[in-house]
């Protein structure tokens, strides 16, 4: 009998954080690692929010507060979400969390019995799949196909809905594909849900990238579709919009006040409340013209970087890369590179158990990090189930443009280094997983300090 409960084996992780110690080790060895792994804007927190947080600290607003979220923030969220989604939202339906991540797991804990099914996009934010398994629910991936521009419609969704479906997760703009839903696409998805899913099925609409949109694209929420506000949990937060991942302020609008109270009780059981001074900072940020200007500046930098990186990647033999319309990631297909470097053959030489622990994209990702010092993430980091045979990397473009240019150069060099790959595969023990990299880390002299 091990020390942990059985469910611990079911819990996945977010590799964007896990790769941190390997980066720290390489840096301690004197290498300059370009960090394209983590999803956080590389801009400072907006000045007007920073000032408000300081003001709140000076006023000693530093104690326990309402576990559902302080009323001034919930009022502002209700007002802004009502205005931007064209629906009527009251503060008693809002709950504030320590970021936009906690409501994912809370939803699964609150709505799913063991055996209930959760439909989620794959590739998608890894916690969707990880936490579903952890609570004993059944993960049902909705595969986003490259040849459809990673989009999907009502038919693909309908094929997955069963009497056990309890939650349908949507994420637009999407991590990692950068997909943005059109109103017509959301209308079709909504019609499918109204027609085929019972009324108690909840749509979890993760809209945390709502402000990161390119080429004049607009954000639409499924909650604005007829009959959908009553079934939809709208989630957003301060991490991406205000470049404030360390603030840990996120929020959800629940279909009913009763459901918001259940989420509040999760906070009571878990974190008690979110720092009140940060909540007041988020209140100042939301819907402010000052924030709009800062967001425009940030998004225009992301768009310029996207163009540089996508063009550069598409010039590399063996890589094809779609142009994302939102969020701050690119998601190139590296199948050709894996083929030409002999990685697919090496992968095929593994036994079935080893194959289940890695993928060609994982091997390339490790090679790229260890030998060319670019930190990226493999396709498996965005949903393991059904990821076989799909060879993609995710690169965050929330890094300076000069570093991104250099990253593209290094990826090009790595993509031609067949001998380097052969040596790497000898050096690192099969099956070439994150854990192999951790073996290297444990034997290193360095003492990593950063965690992301
Ligand atoms: C799709 C998606 N949802 C939720 C989150 C979590 O955001 P937060 O840092 O506010 O918890 C992220 C963070 O990367 C994300 O990409």
C-alpha cells in the first residue's frame, strides 16, 4: 500500500510549470534559455491597478473578506459581464477565485458524480482532462483537427453528448490553438446543446483570453446565445487581461445564485477568500479606459510577434503553423521535423508501455530544451487522451521579440540536427519523458530556484 490515495495516480499536471526546474538547471550551467513555455504576458502590471493595490495595502485592507468575493468587485464584474455579453447578471451570481483555474476543478467536484462525463477540447488547457479524472468523472476529448483550423461545429459536439454528460467545456480564444469562435459557430454549438443536452448540463465557457484578439477579431460568448445564459458558467480573470498572473484573481458568473453559493462554499472549504487588496485592484482594472489602452498596447505587441514567429516557423522545412487569431500561443505541426530527424523511428522502437509515456513531439521538445535551450511544450501537455500520432509544439509568444526571433533560429537549427538527436537519444534514457529530464536535473550540481 502506498502513502497516497488511489486518485493521486489520476491527477495530471501543467507542464508549463513542471519544465521550470530544467530551465533553472540549464541556466545555472550558463546557458541562455528562451522561455516559450509559460502562458503569462511579459508586461508589467498596469500602473493604475498597481496604485490601487498599494492604496488598499496602506488602508490595511489585508484581512479575511467575503469568500464569494468582495461586493464592489462582484458588482463591477456583474456590470461588465452584463454589458459585454448582452445579458442580465446580478452580483449574487458572481464568485471570485484565486485565478481562473480553481473553478475548473470546483465545477467538476460540484456537478459530477463518479462516471459522469466531461467533454473538453483537446488540445486544450491540461487541467480540464487532469481534474476530470481526479474526481472520478470520465474525460471525453473533443478533438480539434488542424485541417479544420482547430475549429469544430455542432456535429462534432453532438457525437459526444450522452445521458452521462454533465459538463461541456469550451475555451475561446483557445489555449493552445489560438482559435476564436465566430458568432455563427457559437450559434451552431448552442443549438446542438439546447437540442441534445438536458437542461442540467453545464457549459463551462473559459473566456480567460477574452481580450487577447488579433486582426480585429471580436470576442463572443456562448452565454449570449438564446437560452444559454441559464446553462453557462462564464469564466474570466485578471491574469491574462491585466498581465497579472501573480495577483490570483479570477471569477465566474454562475447560472443561478444557488450555484454561486455552492462555489462560495468551495472557497470557504479551500482558501477562505482571495486577497481583498488584489480584488480591489481588479475592480479598478475592469472596464476601465486605462486598461483598454494598456490591453491594446499589449495585444499589438503580441500580434507583431505572432506574425514574426508564424512566418519564421513556416519557413522551416518540416513545420507548418496556423496563424492564431487570439491568446498568445502558436501551435506548429512538427511532424515533418520528427520524421526527418529520425524521432518517429526512435519512438516506434519503444515498447507499448514506453510509448504510452512519451511521444515524438515530447522527444523533440526535450531535445530543443536540452541542446538548443528553447523551452516549449509538446502536444501531450494539452491532453494526453487521443494525442497519439499528433505532432505539435506550443510556443508562448509572451516573450520579447528579439528572443522570439532567436528561438525561431534555434528551432530551425535543431530541425536540421539529425546527428545531435541521435547523440541525445543515447545520452538520455528511453522512453525520453519529462522524468528522464528530471533524472538529469537530480544529478546536476545546480540548485534550481525558479518554478516556472
Ligand atoms: C485556458 C486557460 N484557462 C485558465 C487558465 C488559468 O488562469 P489563472 O492563471 O488565472 O488561474 C489558463 C492559464 O494559462 C488558461 O490558459
